[in-house]
C-alpha cells in the first residue's frame, strides 16, 4: 500500500505534467498571436526571445530560417505582403519527454490582400504546425516550428504562384 508521502509525490508529478502541458499550449498560443499583433514597429527580437531559443529553426512553405533575428526579418517581410492576417490554432497536442516536448496544432490563417474587396480580398490556408520545445532557465521555449499546408483557397499573391503549398 502506498504511503501518504508516495501519494503526495505522485500528485506532484501529475501536477508538473499538467503545468508543463498548459505552459506549452500557452507558449504556442503566444507565438500564433504574435504573428498578427505586431504593428511593424519596435523590437521583434525582444518579443520573440520570450518565445524561442536563440537558435530556433523555422520551416514554412515560403521559406526556411534559423535564429530569432532571421525569423523577425522573415515575419516583417511576410507582414508587408498583406493588409492583415488572422491566425488561429486549435487541437493542441503535447508530448513531453523530460525537458523536451513536441507539439502539434491545427491552424487556419486568413490573409487579407491590400486594397481588395469581396471574395478576392482573401487568401486562406489550412494546415498544421509541428513544433519542438525545450525547458530553459527562463521557462519553455520553442526551438523548432514547421508549418504544413493541407489546403488553400482564394487568390494567391503573384510571388506565391508556383510555390508548393
């Protein structure tokens, strides 16, 4: 029969797993929110440092980059392509392995074209992200994010013609 001490230790372990899962889901949600909330001014690198490891890798259908500085530049360039974007994520799956974790989340992104109205004003993409995370002294940080397109609809920008989404 387990002792009270053993029961408390088991509960602590279970609470830690629940806490890690919640922190990782929130970390990914903050990443998704950051894709839409930056106004084009300020220091992206500082904001992204709370989300990513310094050497994080990023893989998207329109490009690959490594490091926070490169990702910030990549995002500034991407934001200029559209008037607005709206990223949503759901069905977060988290697999823990000590101080490492993998995440998968379904995503839906709407891109609103500059100066367009009606149905041709949008380019929508559905897919999923796979991410890796590590526990650091500052908390969980993403060290890899890859987005995979399942479908797209609407009007692609001319520079995306021929891009395998």
